[in-house]
C-alpha cells in the first residue's frame, strides 16, 4: 500500500485528491496545522473524512516537516498548502510569501535530509506567467508574476527545480490554470458568482457586486486536475507540466452563462464596483497543455459550461 502525505488536505484540491488516492488504494495522511481543531468540512462533504489519518504539521517549521516525514515515511508528498487567494495576497503579502515559499523549501530540505525515496508534487500556478497576450503559456514560457501570490508561487517553482537538479530529488510542479468546484471558498470569484446567482434565483433581491469582469481565464474542473497531479507523480522522471483545458473565456461570459442557466437577467443584477479592482491584475490567461496530453495522456474532460452547471446544481442541492 502506497502512503501519501497531503499538505493542505482540507482545501478544494486536497479533498478531491484524497478521494482519488483512496480509490487507488493509498493510505492517506492528511496534513493540517492543527489537525485536532480543524473541521475538515470538505472531506466531510465528500464522505471520506473517516478514511484519512490526520497529522498536525506546520511546513513553515523545518523541524515539524522533518519529524512528520521521518515518522510517516510517505512514498509521495503533495504540497497543496499555503495561502491560495490572489486577492488576499495583496492584503497579506508576507504571510503569502512565507506560507508558500518557505513551506515548499522546508519540505524539499526535509526530504533531502531524510535520505528517503520520496516523490514531491508542488502546486504551481498559471498566475506566475502574468500576461502573455495571445500567446498560450507552456512549460517554457517565462514567468512575469503580477501579484504577491504569483511571486510566491514562482519562488516555490524555482526551489523545486533547483532541488531536482542539485540533489536529484523526484520533485515536480504542476502549473495549474484556474480550476473550480463546489468546494471553492466564498472569497473566490467563481463561487461568489454561483452562490449569489442561486440566492437571487431563490428570491433574494441582492446584487452581484464585482470588480473587473473583462479578465479572461482558462477555467477547468478540479476533480479533473487532481488526476493530472497523480499522473505527474507516476512518471519515471520528474518533470513540470502545464495543466489546463486549453480554452480561455472571459469572466463576463462566465457570469452570462451562469445567469442564463438560471434564466436570470444579468443586466438587472450585476453591479461593478471600482473599489474591488486589484492594484495589478492578469488580463488574459491562455494555455498550451499539449505536453500533458502527450506525456501524461491527460486531457480535461469538463468545459467551463460544464463547471458552471456542476457548481450550480451542487449549490441548489444545499437548499434541499
């Protein structure tokens, strides 16, 4: 039985990855800063909480990371921990940089120090690319981060690359474009759109207040993307991969598709508030996932329209 340590198990990706690995017969250790205090509501929602052994680990503390690795002796570590919101990173830049870059470095150093054959997956982000205009980003595209979150993720990416080259660790990064699900927290714009639209559909007289809706992103379905994470870890050699659908849509279209599905008038309910604009923002995100198609045999199954439908249906189910 393979053993996997998932740091950040309580988040969207951690929950779906846990479900996938359990289906493949893994023993899952769920890492959390305070495993006794956390509710792990996403794991409860997926009905898998009782199948996971939880461990308290602070990856920003090297001793904690090393002690956990030496005790568990996992075959695979998935580093999904750290601050996950681009918007929040402008308000908490130091915490964002430390939770992502220091945490990743500690895991790498702990693996090296342990001398165990452990594979490490690092959660990267398409935000690192910044604006590439009409050119789709691939594994060779230069990073031009435009937020504290993206700077932190870029730092972690190069830490992984350095340890892979210098110490021959099996360490790799999945550079994931936007991927959504009903497990997204309310602070994420996609979940904000879905939950607000459903409340309006159910009779609320509120408005959907947003900032810049002309940004363009490549939106996929989170359960598809955790499968790519696992496939990256099953390769003979560690490599980095761009994971995406390869299709870009505007946030305006995301809103329109959502409201059309619920037969609501977008113009009646959507309000733009310039105070919600970010200091810098990535206008367009385009991707080229062809390496993942060829080497991993992976392709995204769900389109943006599918994602919206899945999220709306899940939100409506909460009211039943």
